[in-house]
C-alpha cells in the first residue's frame, strides 16, 4: 500500500446497520448468545479430547484443531461487532482492520484445508483400516495440522497484501459489520481488475481444491462402504464419517449460498447472511459432533457424572511422585 494511503486513512467507519439501531440491539442479544454457545461448545470439545483417552485418535486431534479455528475465527470479529452494536459511532483503527481481515481470512482458509485433511483421515480409516496406524501416525497428524494452518496463513498474507496495496483515495467507510475483504476492496478507486482477479484466483484455489479432495475421498469411502456385506457393518462404517460430512455440507453449502444466490437490492441482507456464515456455522459444529458421535456423547456423560475428572485426577496422583519419596 502506498504512502498516501497509509497517511490518509487512520481509521475506518463500519456502517453495520446504523440506520436500524433497534435491530442492532436484537442482533446484539442474538449473537452474544451464539458466541457464548460457540465458545462453550468448542472449548468443551477441546477439553474432552484432552481429558478422555478414548478420544486420543487422529480424528479427534483434527477435531480439536477445527474447534480452535472456530474459537479464534469468531473471536477475531464478534467481540468488536457486539461492542459496536451498542455504539452510534462504529470505528476501527487501520492496524485493527488489517489484523481483523488477516485473521478472518487465515482462519477461514485453514478450516477449508482442515476439512480436507479430516476427509483424508476418514478415507484411510475406512478404505485402508489395516494401515491406519501407519498412515496416520502422530508425526503425520502434526504435519497435516501444520500444513492446514500454514496454508491458511500464507493465503491470508497474500490476499491481505493484494488488498492493502489498492489505492483507496481516502475512502474509509466500510459497508459491513467488520473488515470483510470484499467490503474493503469496494473502497478502492482506479483500475483494480488485476488485483480483483488475483483475489478471486487465490480464494477459489484455497476453497475449491480442498472441496475437490473431499469429494474424491467420499467417492472412495462410499465405494468401500457399499462393499460391506452386512447392513449393520455399512451403518457402522458410515457413522464414523457422518458428522464430518454434515459439517462439510453446512460449511460449503453456506459459502455457495453466499456467492451464488440471486443478488438483492438491499445490501443489509448480504451483510446479515455473511454474519450468520461467520458466527453461526462454527457454533453448530460442536452440536453436530456431540449428537452424531457416540464416543463424544459417552465422554460428555462421563464428564457430567464426574467419572472423567476423577479418573484423570487418580491417574495424576498415581503417576506423580509423593513428597515423601523426594
């Protein structure tokens, strides 16, 4: 971004729904509840995956990563948005806007790649079960996790550099609740066709390549399941990936609806749809994995009964040298 842009814009104004303050109060209550549910549900999943040894497997390791992405992703914009719902002057500093854009892009891209990695895990578990331990070793899981996060960060860095190098000519009013990249790019003046094309290519690559990988993985998975002779065996095999498939359908279904829906005359509708995609979808993931996964349900019951914590504490005291022996 050139010097004129850096010195000309010190803060951005976020329009949100400034002309509908009563609606903003309703949205404040609604999204405060959704954000609280998101934090509680995803934190609970991470806690269960850490405490319960039955959940110490590659699938739940990646699920913990997904929960962390959802927590950080919503936390990158929802708290400030909730605060702005109660204010008449909604502003964000230039560095704050740049950081918010970088975080939302990075975590969105990370989730795309992570869903592809989770599809590969299910493919190995169902199609090559005898080699599962070998192919999904601890080091491989860590490498795939680093790949997911690294790809998201690299993609976000590229998109952010492209966006902030555009000429803004002093325009600083963002017609959105937060610093969403498309809303920021609309502020640019002059010819932005090359930058817009680069943004579209980078976004398409990080979104569609994992989707294609997921699609191919489930073709092999479905083929393997159909070869199982018994109905009970087919049901058991499919149940191990039904939660992931549900999350993928909701995630990509929402993205498809956002970008391929008919254009509406009222831009506020688009803003609210984007808001639901960014805040509501991450809150649904813990519910899906809790309802559709017997191991997670068993861990929740064990936690509520106190068995999980008592086992963990007894293991801790059992394996910790006593003060007298020191």
